């Protein structure tokens, strides 16, 4: 199992956990904290609250730090990069997420990217996607609970554990062209206006 977890500590495409920018941001976020769960929780809160959710083209963790807006794939990439830099194994999961909205919306489920981290001997779903500007639309995710999609009713693909360039390009294009993503983009924009 150690060998399997080790691959989730390496830098990968768009998840540049070994870069100076990621290491510097990690130091800013965690300070002197050494306990892994508290480190992961601080990273989760920072990514959730400081990177505004927008269906922007995928750019990866380093560029997201500069842009400060991104969708689920980029927010997951940044969260994973920071966790890996802190020595916490982390990986992507793809989800057909059954939504738990605070009010009636036109969608019941969406294609989504979230993360899992390895803590205390088990993989745990963590999803920093929605920032506080969307609290009227979705319940706020906490470190211990996704809250805005139902893991029991959602279909989770555990096979895709990394995002490569090809998948990133396909997803970026879907943000601009796919009917459900355009509908979701409008729901988010209407909520903020």
C-alpha cells in the first residue's frame, strides 16, 4: 500500500506540488502546523474561500494561484498540489454529482471533479469547489462533509486519479460549449447578480 500511496505525492500535469510557488503558498497557509489533519483542513479552507468558483478554462495549480478564479478541476488541482507538498497523499475523483441545492434549480446532477486525501489509514473525500459567494445556492462544504452533493446518490469514478493534458483540454472546451455547463454557468452568474 505504501508504494500505491507514494504515487499520490508526486507532481503531475497541472498539479505542480514541487514548485516554489506551491511550497511558498503552503508555508503561508499552514504556518507552523505539523499535524496532518489540521494541515489538510487549513489547505481546504484556504482553497475553498480564496479561489472564487468560475467555469474558467483549466490552467493548473500554479496559474490558478495567480488568476484566483477556477472551476472544480483547477480548485482540485491546487488543493491536491498543496496537500502533496505537505506530504499528504491526494488524488482526483470524477463524479456525476447529485446536487443538494438550497433552492430549486434546473439541474439535478452535474459532471464534477473532487478530491480524496489519505489520512489516518483511509481515503477521505474532500471538495473545496464552492467559495462562500455561493452560500445562498449551495450548502457550504466543510472539511468533514461535502454538503452540496450527495455521495450516496452520486456516481463516483475512482479509476481516474490524475488529470492529464488531454482531459484538461476536453473539460475546458466543455465549459464553453456543453449545454449543462452553460446552464450551470448561468445559474451561478444569476445567483451572484
